[in-house]
């Protein structure tokens, strides 16, 4: 640490075998490993159809729940008939239902399957995305003995897969929402549930997918340039 | 529009260093040192694994081997 100047620290140009650089790499890899572990743990919990979550809110501060609940819309017209007439004239409901956490009591086999279908594909997708990002980060930061290089063919392949996963995520999200909606309908008395599919995340996901696809193309050119430079004597 | 790039696995321009090394009496290590490139890079060049050569490298090679670029470069 002593032989590194403040300027080197601020500009990030300290030697790669210095202790500071080693800690940089350790922290970055550590963060990626922790994120991957959390995603894997979440997926395992989803596969086992369990739930343990902490909610922070201003009323109860911390609210811990260990029972699986599903998000669905409750039809307010069924709960409180004629409630719309009681609303002030300048208030218009955006949706006929309100969001609610619905706990499924004594789930049967179909309900459990739907419950898993509503969470597991999204969780697996998240794990795959984090795994790809982690691999790219690991190859980029390098090790104490070898220089990291992002412009390698495996990273181009990873970016293509990442783009594909991001583009496919709306489809998986759609399936999850359908399963969740069906589950909520089964768990509530007739006419209480409002089926709905939210398309709002579709455009950002596809946009991100296209952005990563462009990045993959840039990396592909980068790999070719790197190979040219490496063959230059 | 770009024309189609030539296939990279087909080497058409080759380098012949061996005969000139022999006539000049230099070893590969000595030549690398005089030209100012690493022994590894000179081996890459000698074994026709290089994809490109700098003019400065070519000039230094010609200088040390006392030859013209055409004497060491061949189009096959």
C-alpha cells in the first residue's frame, strides 16, 4: 500500500499485483459470489415452495412472514358492493381490483405446481443471468498472476446468451403471471379474484436484451481486433 | 460495401528467415535482441504464425540481415 500514490488510487492505475488491486478483485468476486448464492438460495426456496421474507413498512416496522403468499387482485365490487358510488366524484379507480397478498391454505398438488410455476422459471432465469454476469466479471478482473481480458470469445457467447435470456424474460414473466393469476383464482371464492397480466415490464426487458445484443456485437469486433493485435509483430 | 475478407487460415505471404540467419551467422536470440523484439515474437514471425508485421520490424530485420523486404517475404 505504501508505494501507491493517491493519484494512482484515484485514477485506478495502481499495479495489478499490489495489495490494493488484490483486494479490488477479491471484493468484486465476493460481491458476485454473494449475489449468486442469494439467487441460488432463492431458487431453492422457490423449488421447495417455501417462503421466508421480511417486509419493512412504517406501521409495523419489520414484518416477518414464513408462509407462502401470492399476489393477486381482489375484486372490490364483490367485497363492498356499491363502493364506487361512495367515492368522491373526482376519484376514479384505475383498476377494479386492489392488490393483496393471498395465503394458500392446504394447497393440493395442482396448486403447488402452479405455485412453483409462478416463481421457479423467473428464479432460474435470474440465476442464469447472474451466472453469466459473474463469469464475465471474473474473466475481466483477472487474477494476481494473469491479466484480465473481457475481449475473449467465451464472453461474446455469454453476452449473446444474456441477450437471449433478457429477451425471453417477458415470455417467462407472462407464464408466471398466468400461473399466479390461476392460483389466486383457485384460492379465492368465486368472483373475488380479478385476472390480470401486467405487460409493463415487456418493453424494458426487450430493450435491455437488444442493448446487450449490441454489446455482444461490439465485443465480437473487440475480440477480432485483439486477435489481430496479438498477431502483430 | 466491403469486399469479402480473405480466409484467415490460408497463409499466402510467408517469411523466410532461416536462410538469411544462416548466411549472416546470427542466432535467433541475437537477431531478436538487435531488432528489438522478443524471442517469442521472432519465433512467431519465423514460423509464419504472425498475422501482421510492422514496417519498423521489417526495416530492422532488413538492416540486420542486410537484405531487401522482398528477400525475406514470399507470396505463395
